């Protein structure tokens, strides 16, 4: 079962635009499962995400939408698929203007996207993949890629933060960078994503009964101090869904630098507070209930530690008393908070990782005028007879169809 078969519909789909044309009211929807944009026409208000996403899921997963369709028309009650088409003028797919290989450090290893085989879909723009390495071996990796145009800026920050940390060497509690992923378009090598080592076993969020050891907390504290105070990186999302336990080494591992930023840039977000929240989540499994509707990024760690709420969930397994976890956490939080507030010991990273600002976007032909753009319309490339990066793939639902059995799905979206 892939991520898309059990996630919420508003995770799988994004409504990027709701507008009106002579054909009627439409919603432009991006499906992260199929990696494809579809215009949904219905003679009704198309701004309600719940309604739109339910309709999309129904028609995508029943196989009613042809793979080349760029729009569908449904009845006003959403029950019937009335029409669909693939006219290029109706194609509102956007393609990011990928960075070129020479915008990244030359020594980094790389792998071509067409050499990656999709094994599983782990999240939005994140797959588990495999590729061949010398001596007849294959390597499993996590492939994090850029396909959705609104993620361009965040993706630049993430990949460059990871590359910058990688240049400092590996850390036993940080998931390692593996390779850049490339694709050549019109003779130019582009960067479409990167791989990291794949760690089997799932995140801390995935399993509440797996033993959580006090040593993992010690490791987490150590790696956060190293990240913040040595490398000058704030992870910004240290929560149970971004922590793994590597069963081979019995280490806790931090991953997902999608929200990372240089120390000092966003004083309102602190990894120290987030570690307290993550431990509260791991021990009590009541984060969602206690802080219903509240953002975990705004919870004050000191207050939470002082609160009388740390009751272990009966199914959670720890190798020490909750009081021992709290003692370790409190001592650390006090030390870090005191350092933060003392102007004498103001937190400055010893050896900060620095990464380049996002490059100026390339010039793109916009109705005959060249303008700087981060992404471009696929229809223009098609009309101009130019090649483009294709990402569309079958929906998770279609992977198990009899005609697809025994085939291999490449990271390009192609079945072979
Ligand atoms: N290196 C890895 N090993 C194992 N699973 C991973 C790894 N990286 C990501 N995952 C899985 O993929 C999911 C999405 O990856 P993540 O980097 O957290 O992306 P996002 O930025 O969308 O949160 C994670 O929640 C986790 O289940
Ligand atoms: Mg994540």
C-alpha cells in the first residue's frame, strides 16, 4: 500500500486555482499520486476543496480519466463524468525550470532519474527507489524530487542544506545524502532531486509500541546541539514523523530538512521546544488530543515540561521511567534556554554551514517576451515542439491492475 492509498485527500491533492472560463467554472487540481495536473469543470462552485478532491479521487481511482486527458467535465452534483479532453490549449501543467548540474558542487555523485526504479511512494514528492551499483548489487534509496512548481524555493533550500551538511561529513544520527538525481533535456544536465539512504522500519510516528530507549533521547539531544551550535542549522520540524530508528545500528536518525533554516533566521522556531514536543508525542501519544488544533511549532517546551500531562500511553514501551526522560530533557532545556538568553553566551554556531541563495530564474518565452520564470507552461513547450520533463505515472490504485503485473515502474513514470 503506498502513502497515497491511506493519506487524507487534502494531502494527495492540491487545489491550485479555481476560476471561470467560457466552458464554465473550473478547479485546477494537482494529484501528487499521479504527478499530474487536471482541470475539473463543473457548473458549480469549484472552490470547496473537500468536494473537489472527493470527485477527483472517485474518477481517478475508477480509471475513468484517460492518461492523456488534461481536463474533465462532471455533472453539477459531481456524480457523472460527462466529458474529457487532451487539447493542448487546455493543458495547464506547469514544469519547474530545473537547475543545471553546474549550479551544484561538481564532486557530488549523481544518478540518472531513468536509472531509478520506483519501489514505493512514501509521501509528496518522496519515493523509495532502487538503482544498480557495481558488482551486480542494487542500492535502495529515498528519492526526494521536485515536480510541483510551488515547492521550488523550499526545495532549493532543502537540497542545498543537505549538500552543505554532507560536505562536513556524515553524522550517525542524520540520514545521509546519497546522490543528486539528474536528467538531460536538450543536451543540458538538470537536477530534479536527490537521494538519501533508505532506512527501513518506519518513523517514530508510524509505530507506538516499538521500544523507545533513553539512549535515543541522549542521541537526539546530542545531534540537535551539533546541528544548531556547530553547523548553525535549525531543523525546524523535529517531530515524530521526521525521526527514524535504524535497526542495524540502533541509532535514532533525523531526516527531512524541508523546513531547515540558518540559526537566528526565525527566532520563533526552536528545535529545543520541538524536541520536548516530539518526546511528549512519543511518550503520551496524546499530542493531537491535548493540543487539538494548535500548531506543534508554537508550543513552549519549558511550559510543557512543567505541565502535569506526561502520562505514558499504556501501549508505549520505554526502557526507563518517564521521570528519567523528563529529568534528562529538563536539564538540557534549562542549559540551552539559559545560553539562549544570556547575551554573554549568545548562541552562535561554531562552524556554520552556508548555502547559496536561490539563483535568478532563467528567461522563459512568455507569449513572445522573454521573462524570468521559475516554472513554465507545458503547453508552450509542446506547441513549440520542444522536449519537456515528464513525470506523470499511474495512480497507486492502478499499480495492482493485472496488465501491470511483472512490469517495472521507473522514476520517470514509465512502465517497462
Ligand atoms: N531516508 C529515509 N528512510 C526511510 N523512510 C524515509 C526516508 N526519508 C523519508 N522517508 C519516509 O518518507 C516520508 C516523507 O519524507 P519527508 O522527507 O519527511 O518528506 P516531507 O517533506 O514531505 O515531510 C517520511 O515521513 C518517511 O515515512
Ligand atoms: Mg516529513
